């Protein structure tokens, strides 16, 4: 169904089903019209193309030289979570740039 606008107030017409008939109505001025074939459009997407966009599979923040223990990728991202209590060390993690495997580095406390 293509977008239709109210002839009175120019607001968007919303589809509504009543008694197995389709109507479009305006929410502002209560304009109501039955949908006919000229208001309906049947479109098929024949050639579905997936374009390469901005997002890539690689982590753009993975600049630290580190070999992943899981997949062997050579770049990683460093994530610093800061401290939760004043006498704790920062939580520092290394995240693989390819498989997103995360491991904690730094001093481990028990």
C-alpha cells in the first residue's frame, strides 16, 4: 500500500480493517475512504542486492598488536572499564578484532 494523505488536513491516512474491507482514515479530522485498486500497489522485489555499506566485519578499534588465543588474529582492541571501588585496579580487557573473543589482562585479584 502506498502512502496516502488526507485531502482535508494533509495528514497521513492510516489503514483500517472493517468487515473484511480496507479503509484509510485520518486520525486528525476522521476522514474515511474505502481502499480501491488505485490506492493499492503490489510491488515485488525481483533483484535483491546487498551493497557493501559503512559497517565492515572488522573491528576498527582493533589497533593493539596481540595474537588471539581463539582464532590467531593479530590485532585487538583494548577496553578499560575503570574502577568500581577506589581501592581496586582498572578492569582492562583485550577484544579480538576478528572473532570478538575477550580476555582480561592485568593483575588478577582473588
